[in-house]
């Protein structure tokens, strides 16, 4: 029996759990295992389908984490899986020191669907790496060094991305970091104006801050930012790693404001949840930097044949099934239900916000986010607080979630909030 047959054929769930947890304890990361348990995310994924994931024990959950936006097309999307299987009959990953046909087709498709004059794509595997590409292109193109980014933003933890991430706890142990990054208040155009110097190469931001607590940028702010950047010959970079591919009710979040960035960073759902891929998409003008240095930013695994085929099938699925439209409709249903819960539990729920199916609920104190995650899990839903702001619990299901499943999640929220209200009353009476 091959190793894969052996792993896939095991059915004793207690044994699998014991073996997996022991491997984590001994060989992966015992502290991560403890954190998963504390965050009520100690699920060992078994079956995955549509909006749901099953623990190996067979317990079903609606997935409202989705790897912070990886599974827009649904968990284990059958159509895309079939496409990948067909591709695997003929293809391996493809060599990177050769010309990759599928990469060209995908880059052309991305040029068609991304807003404005975005045209060229440079591929890598993860979101942080694609942010690095954006920073390098901005510096290379402008011959300037400074990147203005946002307090509480999240852009990953790799070399050129980490300094842009707006939370010190990720950065302190690794100092000195790449210099030249300035953080300003989000949604504050005056703060950007003040931070601009002769050395400013780019402004980098998420059009909705994900890990910062599901905070949408105002459309007017983004338009002002565009004007300011154009006036000062500064590049505008949108990190659409979480917001891209239909999540917010448009193919890309930038479309809500009508603002066209100079560079857009894409990852997570570009992979179809099946094959890692990320990229920075940029204008022809910026691409000129690569003319003299065509291989200055390279990546062995970025934009492989298989990854590009999966990404093309993913985009096709999003378009054919109008997932942005569906996200708008299901997001509206969620917002109505969550707003009603805000009215029902005014002491517990301070705010509900977001766009499409990128939603968050805000609590008055840090401890409630993790407690909500625990309660939700008891009620068949997995979710997690946002990493830079534990007062917010995210609601980021797949974009194939049905009306019935939305209602199921809303009921789980209702029951969880009722339980926490009871606990709070008991605590207050002590
Ligand atoms: C907005 C945003 N940018 C960048 C990243 C980094 O992506 P990765 O973890 O794939 O490096 C993330 C990851 O969650 C993200 O949410």
C-alpha cells in the first residue's frame, strides 16, 4: 500500500486524532496546537464541501473562517477539482526556467478582469510574497524608498511585507527590519498627506482591513487617496488578498469606489483553495522596471502550469456562478440578521459591519471574541476573532453559502450571544 493510500484509508478517528496531536506536539509546533485548542479551532479537517467542513469525528461545521478568504468558490469545489485532476493526467508543475503557456493565459485574464490599466502579472505563492513584489516594484519604478502603510493593517510576515504589517508583536523579535515604512491612521487622508516626503514611493493599504477588525475604507477616502497619489507621483497599492475574487460583492473591492490602483496584490482565493498562487498585477509603466531586470524578482513555484489552470478554473467558476452577486445577496441577509442581534444584545454587540461576505461583529472587550468562537463551535459554526483585534469576530463564509446556511449561522450567533449574556449577568451578580 502506498503512503497516500495508507493515510487516506485510515478510519479510526480516535487514533488519527491522537497521532496528529502527538505529531504536532513532537514535530510541528506544540504551542500552535495549544492555541488552536484555546481558540476552539482544534478541528482536524476531514470532509470539506460547499460552505461546510467536517471534523474527522464527523461533526459538521459551517466554515466562517475560510482561511481568511481562501475558499471563495467553496470547500473542495468539485468542478475545479475535476479540472485539476484532468490537468494532472498530463502535467506536472512545470519548470520555471521555461516559458509557461498557462501563465500567459492567466495573466491575460487578470488584465481583463482587474480594474483600470492593470496589465502585467508577476506570480508567486503566498500573499506576503506578492506584497514583497509590490514593494520592490514600487521602489524599483520610482527610485524612491518610503512606503506609507496603515496602522493595524496586515500584509503578511515575510521580509518586505512584515514592516508593512501594522502590529508590533509580529515584528519586535526580528528587528532590525527593512527600513522605510511609515504607518498612518486608516481612513485619514490628512495623516497620509502629512507622511508624504520626497522619498515616498507608494501608499499600501487593504480596501477593507481584515485582521485589523473588518474595517472598510470610506469610498471618498480612497478617491482622495487616488488624487493625492497621482498629484505627488506616488504609487497606490491595494492589498486585495482577502477582499478579492467576489468576497465583497464585486470581483475586486476597488470597484466599489471606482478607484484604480497602480498595483493590486492578489492571493488566497486565486488558489481556488486547491493550489497555492498569488500575484501582483501592475501597469505597463511599472512593468518597464523589469525591462532591464527581467529576472530580478523570481520564484520557483510562482505561477506554475497547475496553479494557473486552477486559477483560471476558479475565475471561470466565480464568473459563471455570479459569486459577487451572490455575496451581495447573502451579505445583505447576514447584515439584516446581525443588525437585529445587535438590537437584541445591545450590551454585547457594539457594531456589525463589512461588505458582501466580509463581515465582522464587534464586542466591548477582548475576552468576548474568543468566548464567542467557543460558543459558535458548540452551535455548529467555526469562526475566529481578527488577529490584530480580538474584539471582532469575523464572518467570512464561502461565497457558495445558501440562504438556509446563512440562517443557520445567524441562529448559532443568537444562541451564542444568549449564552454569553447569561454568563455576563452571572459575573455581574457575583
Ligand atoms: C490582507 C492580507 N495581506 C497579506 C496576507 C499574507 O498572506 P500569506 O499568509 O499568504 O503570506 C494576508 C494573510 O492573511 C492578508 O490577510
